[in-house]
C-alpha cells in the first residue's frame, strides 16, 4: 500500500463582493440559507420505530406491525377463487382501478 502525503492547507480563499477570489485569514462556513434556500432546523422523529439487530449478521429484530394502513387501497377485489365477472372472466384478476 502506498502512503499518501498529508495535504496541508496553506491559504483559504473566498469570493469577494466583486466576484474575485480573495485570500481570507479565517475559515469560511456557508449554508444553503446563504443562497436563499429554506432550511428546516427542527429535530425530526422517525415515523416508524426502526429496531436494530443485536449484532452484525443476526436478524433478531422484533416484528413491526402496521397498525394503520392509512389511505392505502387494495388494487384487486377480495373475491372467492371461483367468482367470475358478468363477462365470464376471473374476478380475482380484475384491477379495481382503470388504466
């Protein structure tokens, strides 16, 4: 393996008011807010509790049950195996939504 030399920062530059690079004595920190972006700084909690395994390679996480299906809808109707449509087609293969 080759050893890489450590790069030492000699000078830091920043764009000045006239658009030209200028050497600065202090480090410059920027944020997306400096460029007009709206940044949300709130700490967010996870929507689902994400359990973790006790060690790598062992999946001993507890089962997470979906308590609320929300606005999700089934794509296919709940039908009996032998149920047919009026046209004689298999009703279980029929999508509830038009394409």
